[in-house]
């Protein structure tokens, strides 16, 4: 069974979320943050990382928001259509 997630995030949004994850994890690694605050930072990083990798944000879906524009993924879609059309 294949699950297809609807893209609702722009590339800029994905990059910002990924940078936030990197910053939070580096702060966690290089400082002496422990306990509840460390757990909260990790729990914030998990959905941000998921959203940046998959281009799908459950919050955006629940509120019907979208930062996605077709131009963001135009190259990916055209690559799929031309390169692998014969193989599919």
C-alpha cells in the first residue's frame, strides 16, 4: 500500500524548517541542555524534519494552508515524465 502525501510546502519553507532543525540540534549538542528542555527540543525537531523531507505539513493540511507553488516542483515532475516514462 502506497501512501501519497499532498505537497503543501514551498522549497523555501522546507529549507527554513531544515535549518531550524539543524540550529536546534546543534544548540542541544553543543550546550549543556538536559532534562525536559532537551526533550522539548527533540519533540519540536521531529515534525519539522518530517515536514522538510516530505514537503507535507499536517498543520497546513488541517488549516488548509499551502506555500506550495507548481514552479517549486516543476523540474521534478518534468524529470519523472521524460526520463522514466518508458520504464513505467
